[in-house]
C-alpha cells in the first residue's frame, strides 16, 4: 500500500487506560474477498472497559487491538470484490481490531453508510444501534401503546433504545442519575433515579399494571427485579452485567448466572419471556444469515438517524493516539453520548 503507515492501539494485558500501547506497522494488502478500510471513526464501548480488566466473557488472549466497531472509507479491494466499493464510506462490527488507522476485513462484513451522515455520527450508532434495534424489534417486538423500562436510559445503548421507542409511539420509563433527568424528559421519557433506592417500587408506581418490556444491562439482582416488573405476556431482555464490571473471579460466571435464570423463567407458565441478548448470536450457525440481518438492521438505524428519530450523540472526539484519555473519559461516567476516536 505504498508509504502509508498503520497505527494500532494495543491492549497488552490487564492495565489501567494509560497502559495502552501504540504500535506502527505497514498497511496490509486486501486478500481475496477482503477490503482495506481507512478508519475515520471508531469508538469506546463498554466492551473495551471490560476487556482492559480481563472481564469480557469471550475476549481474545492478550495482547490484541481492541475496538468493537468502526466507520471508514474503502481504500483497497481484493480479488473478487466489486472495485466500485473503493472510496465508499462503510461501517463494520468487528468486536476487536477497530482501534487502528487501517483495518482489513471481509467485504461482506461492511455495511454502506448513507450520504448525509458524518463518520462520527454513523459510528455512534453501529454497535449501540444494532443492539438497540435487535433487542426492541427482534426480541421484545415492542409495539405502539406499550410501556417499556430502559435501564441506563442515558447510556450508549439506552439512549438509542429510548429514542427508537418514542418514535414508535411507546411509553418509556428510564433509569438514570438525576443529572440526566431533564434531557430524558425532553425526549419524552419518564425518568427514575436509580440512586434514590427502590427502583422496582418507583417503577410500579408509574406503571401499576406492569411493564411490557424491560431492557437490562445491569445484571446481578437487577435482572430478578426486572423480571418481577413484567406485565403478563411481557418480555425481559438482559444484555450484560455492568454491575459486575469491577468484580474479580470468573468473567463467565455473571453471564452464566443470568443464562440459568433466563432458561428457568422461560419454563414458567405465565406467558412472560426472558432473553439474554448477544449481538454475535447465530454467527457460528450461519454467517450469511447473520450478515444479512446485521446489514438490514444497521440500515434501518442509519435511516432513523437521517429522519431525526435518533440523534447521534458524540461526547468527545479524540485522536487514536490519545486512546488512553478517551477510555478514561468514557469510564468516568461524566459524559453523555459516545467517545469517538479518529485517525
């Protein structure tokens, strides 16, 4: 690829954000079926916060390049790939490898970004948008007139969830710390302060007949509370275990506990359903089906952003070489929206 340099951020082991390393190399070529993307935006997601602690349940062995998703321009196409893709802006979900100036991937994993969205705007809704869309429409199948509870309503996934739900004519109750309540009210969300204690009690007062869908990333005891808040026929979607982020011991155990609960609850004859949502589910069974679904859903999310149903919230943009600072900022809990890394 000539004189271009590849810059990557490496997670060498369990380290503080300042322990991230910068590595330089030569930009690789695109093999058959592959493309090389010149990264324009990648982001800090909750996964990297867990990975640097060795707490993400299926992270690769150290050292590796983190970065769950990215947006960029196609720089080169390999054999068997439409050369017309060159120069196009695309998004990709990669789980690891995104924190790099250039990324090689299968062309089939790239989703085109529509005109009218900047790279940073598109980046804010890749992993968060797919997650929110699939949980809401593929799992909970939320419909107008229903009532939903979104935990962490001002977080990355939560903020997309509440906006999609409001656009669909759904009543939304959202938990968040008090400083986010005014912003939530502006979106038409009924806020609940999770720091004020007895969240289930507060929610029951607001929705005496129960909740049609609960979206829970907290894990631990919160999942059980969420299950008990469901109306008959309601759906619980658990999608993480944020409450155990700083625990020690097995990183699989918190997730296994949730999975065990979910399968037990699903045997109960009360018409309620529980799911543990994993964005990668089904990929090992059928790569093509997985990709088709991902492309369809991300395309819907990009359309929602273009319509103004979802506002892309960028908390800060920092260059890739300041990834440590970006990670610190994302973990501080003081920002609203996504911390984005640029080349």
